[in-house]
């Protein structure tokens, strides 16, 4: 029930209102409205244009996502046209080159469709690193090493040679060393397992959503260790289209913790709030619109495990797509239109005297199915 109503009315009145609402929900009129709505939705879902019309005319629930996708695409394409550089394009293309280099068997010439584009975006970022979000040299060294390896590996070809000429004019990024390419595809040492299944299982069993924390401040060194580990997570085309916004200043933590609804009852004791922010300017097409959610969530899971090994605990707070919440978050956090929270997390030292939920997991036989029937293609 609306929290304002709960605050202003005496408890008895609130109970009466709740009863009346339940009565209405069970009434014939309410059932009629619900079944009419269901029939409308079923009808609209039969044909794609009707479904689109439904979401254009009847419901505006997808509008925020549509806007973020469109704004992100506009920024991406604008950066291609102007003398600017989209770091996500560089990351994606350098990774495509990596995949070409490790392919078995490796083709004598590959990447002809995008090698010029790759070299051009790399050239712009090397020339003016501050124009891209990537101000660390790490990505540039990776780009330099992979491009150098690529040009050494591929056979002569007019397109490749044009790209090579552009690349050779670029100054190598600081600390890059042509003789020591250490950021290129390599063979892993499979002989050593850093952790056993049992150790990982123990970690997974121990990790639980922690909602009550000690008042102790959380050292940023520990948080940064966990973020660095989170950054090792897999990500579609290695773009990593997310950022972690971290709030540990007691003067603002409560405001940020109040943005998601799911912190009621314990938000006062959360020492650190992290916003996992999706970046929709990483994509040239709508087809990748779900990637920020996927990649951000994978990183958040690694982050949770890392925290656990450091003696810290965390709880994810849901970020359902609610217009008023989105607007408030955009304003309070100063977000761009192509940036949207994926979810929030509370982090801190667990209060040893506070319980965690048992949260029974679904049985193996229900959650996995081998060789589900398929239709031959
Ligand atoms: C996407 C997502 C949203 C969640 N939102 C909330 C939330 O708003 N408030 C909360 O207290 N817990 C939230 N949780 C925590 C879940 O309730 C919890 O992960 C689940 O019950 C399983 O328990 P466990 O994490 O202890 O294994 C969320 C978890 C996920 C993954």
C-alpha cells in the first residue's frame, strides 16, 4: 500500500482500506476488467505490428528503454562521423581480431571488412586519449599489441596494406614494446587449478544476501580489489558496457540507498551503495540492447564473490522499470539518457548478529534439462 497513505492514516483506517481493496479485487467487476485486459493483450500479441501499436498507443512501458537505446546509438554513430572516438568500437573490433588470430585454422587474410575502421578508431584514441572514456593505457597497449600481431600474421592484401600504412603512422602508446607483445592470444597453463570445485562450492554456499551491516567503514582498497576482479568477467565482444558508481560518503549514502524500493527497513545501516550502470552508447544497433544487463550482472556476480572472500557482504537491490524512480535516479545521480541503472547493491561488513534468509534454491531437476526436444532445422 502507498507509503504516504500509511503514514497519514491511523492503522485501523489503513486496515479497512486494505480490506476494501482486497474486496474490490475479488469482485465480479474487477474480474471482468482483468479478463478484458487479458483478452486485449492476447489479441495484440498475435501480430507483431499490433503488439508494437499496443506499446506505442496503450502502454508506454518500453519508452525509457527505447530512448536509452536510441540516444546511445545516436552517440555511437556521431562519434564515428566526427573526429571523435568510440572506445567500445575499438574494444569490440580489437577483440574480433583476437578471435581471428586464435582461430583454428587461422585464415591467411581476415578482418578485411573492419580493419580500416579498427585502425582509424585506434588512431584517434592514441592521438587524443582524453576524448574517449578509456583514459588508462591498458586498452591502448592491448590494441597496439593485437594490431601489431595482426599485421605480422596476415598475408599481403590491398585493404590490409592500406590499414597497415595508417597503423604504422600511429605513435605506439607509452610503455608498449614491439619486442614484448604480452596482450595477444596465448595458451593457458591448464596444469594448475587455482581453486578446487569444493572451494568454489564453499564460497557459493557461504555467500548470502546481507542486509544488515556493521558500522565499520569499508576500505576503498578492498572495494577496488573486488571491482578489479569483477572486471575480469566475460562480456559480449569484450566491450564491458557498464560502470560501477560507488557511494561511501555517509552524507549521501542514504539518499542513494533510497532510490531503489527494496531497501526499506534496513537502508539506514548500509555503509556503501554501488550502482551498476548500463551504458547504451556501446552499441551501433538495437540488437545488442540487452547486453548491458547481461554483462553488468555477470560482473556483479564476480564482485559479490570477491567481496565474500574479503570478509565483506552485499545485497542486490532490484531496479524495476518505474518511470518515477528512473527520473529521480537520472536527476540525483546526474545520469545521461543512454545510461541506466541495472540494479543497486549495498556493501559492507556483515553484522554478525543479524540473520540471512535461507532462500531455498530450485532443485537441479527443475532448473536444468539435458537435450530438451528440438525441431530439426
Ligand atoms: C536482481 C535482484 C534483485 C534483488 N532485489 C532485492 C531487493 O530489492 N531487496 C532485497 O532485500 N533483496 C533483493 N535481492 C536479493 C534476493 O532476495 C536474494 O538474492 C534471493 O532471495 C536469494 O538469496 P541469497 O542471495 O541469499 O542466496 C535481489 C536479488 C537480485 C538478483
